[in-house]
C-alpha cells in the first residue's frame, strides 16, 4: 500500500487494522469513482498473500510518509518480488478473486442483462456456488486457499448487486469461512443492505486534490493545461479523468479525420471538441442565438460519440450505460461553464476556465442553472429516459439563463 496518493486517512486506517492482526473478514471501501479504492483493495490482498511481507517504519517510507501515523509506526507492505506478489501483478493469483461487471455477460444465461446490475448468478458463480441440478457450480468461497495464505474476494461496484444477490452473500458473511476476506467496493454504500454494512469494516476514500491529480495526469501524457482542466472536470476522480482523457483523445482523432471545420476557432487548442461545442452553444443560448433544444441535441450527440469510443475499449459493456455516463460527463461541462460565470460574478479565482465569450451572469440565475444540472446528472444515473430528460433540462436551463440576461 505504498503508491496510492492522496488517501492518507484510508491507508492509515487499514495499516492500523493490519497492525492489530485482527483483520475483519468483510470490508467496505466507499468513496468517489477512480480515487484508488480498487487499487488499494488489490494492494491489501497482495500484502496479506505475500510470502515475505516487508515491515518498515513509516518515517523510512520516503515521500509516501503518512502524516496520520506515528513516525515509528511499523507499516506492513507487500514485497513485490515473491511468486505471490508477481501472480497478483499478472492477475493470475489463484486466491484473489475479482467480481466485476465484466463477469455479468459470462453468467447471463438468458442473454438479457444490460450489464447494469450484478445478479445472483454472478455471486453464485464467482463466490457462493449454486446447487441447482442444472447449473451446479462449486462454491469458490468454501474451497481451500491454494497457496495456503487465505483467500480474497473483491467485489467491484458492489452497490449494483441486486437485492437477492446481496441477501445470498449476507448468509456467507454471517458465518465467513476461515481466512477468507471480502472487500466490497462502492460509490454508494447506502445501496448495500444495512445488515451487510453492519458486518463490515468501513473505510472511506475521498476526492483527490488538484495537487495529486495534475502531476499524475501529466505523467500519463496530458499537457499541463489539459491536466488542470481534466482534474477540474473529473471532480477529484483520477480514474474518471484518465478514462475521459482517453475518450477525448480517441474522439478528437475521429473528429480530425472527418476534418470538421465547424469546430469554433479558439486560442486554447487544449480543449476537446465536446467542450468547445457545449461551451459555444451555451454562449449562444445566453445571447439568444440558440434555444435550449440546440444544447439537448449537442449533448445527446456528444454522449453517443462518447459511448461509441468507450464501446471500442470495452465491447461487452452496455451501450446504454455509456450513453448515460456520457450525458453525465457533458452535463458536467455545462456545470463547469456555469461555475466559471458564477466565479466571474463573484470575483473568485477560476482554475482552468472553459472557453467562452460570456463573462459574468447574475448569481441567482447561475445558481438556479447549476441546480438544474445537478438534478439532471442524478436522473441520468437513474432510469430516466435520456431524450426526455435532456429536453426538459435544457429548456429549464434556457429559461434560467435568459432571465439572467440584463435588460
Ligand atoms: Zn511478496
């Protein structure tokens, strides 16, 4: 658990528990997307399964010194050299089981899954087994650890487990097999049954700071200005920023191939075309040259492009889910454009502003618009019809923006 930046509180918590030697059998790692929960879970399993774990005082941990632990606190870390550590790095360790959305299709017998929930079949197939005569599956969770140091199960996106899946898992959590550890990873812990939550050791992860994200993104090939913009727009989620960066690069490449000359000229070429288009559409709504429906169309089209790009990376995933993610992303740009105007109005500092010809808009109206966006982002996550949602949202935005135009 060395190289996870910006999560001192969570890591200190985990180190203290590991140090005490009383490791709970079930854990919940909660926090925003892409801030290191999954990575930390794998590192924790790696430490526990390592043949020769390292014990090193905190103060000797270089730039990863954890200020929340005493300087002489003895950290437990994976060696990174043994057969077990190497197997984990290659994702081939027989005692580390990852249950993720990627397995949904594999267990989907009737082929109807949209890939948005973890069904009871996935939990049975990957963990607790199935004793129905036609689909007999051995329970992995009751098998002996193959390398003799226990077994770990990491359930990614645990909140998308349907209730029957959670209930069946709960029975296992009530009487966990010896030396078996489960980490439930979630952005929304309240979606988990309270009976699961009460049996779990809870670790909270938080948004990453700008100071952590910008250098990470620059390391991965973003320019300084682009890294700042990505850090800002991804709301403290490095994972989201990286996915966004890849989607933007791929989509911008497609766009260049089409030699689209409609993209407005800007003196900041670091902006991906999605941001340029959304920003100029908002400028035009504000000045009365566009209506709300123009924005709805731009968002819908951009979200579909985003989904197309993402499906190329992950062809088994659900297109519907990616379109919803894309709508969330584009609405995030709208919110950022509004946030810039609000900052202009209050004289607050703007880090990595979006391109726009519009300066300040009155506070009350900007706030009203931001509330409309946030509401829509939440509904996009749920099952609202995307077309209807975008139309109503963009018309509400148009009204809120138009009344903001000074007489
Ligand atoms: Zn090792």
